[in-house]
């Protein structure tokens, strides 16, 4: 399992490029939230940053374990074919 964060980012970016009215409305709501309730805005921002960080760590550890698994399988198949 490999999470591709760049692919997620490109999906979100293409969605907002095709639906600019939604992007502008979301930006306006976030701006109003920043002005009127900054504590809530920064709480939401912190939650987003924590979620992205957790997804990055999961993706990184999954890619390392996938590489190790592939290496062990190739090593085992090389030993089996030697016999």
C-alpha cells in the first residue's frame, strides 16, 4: 500500500481549477473564519496539518516496508533458483 500524496494534491488542485466558484467560496469562508474566529481557524488548520503529517508517515513507512518485502522476495527467489 503506497499513498501517493502528490496524486492527491493534483486531484484537489484540478478540482479547484475546474470549479473555481467553489474554490473562491471556500477561500472566502476561510478568510471570514480567520477574521471572526481565529481560534477555530487555527484549530482547523492544526487538524489538517496533523492529518497530512500522519498520512505522510504512513506513506513513508509503507513504501519502506514494500521495498524491503520486494528485496526479500527477490533474495529468496535467487536462493531457490541457485539450488
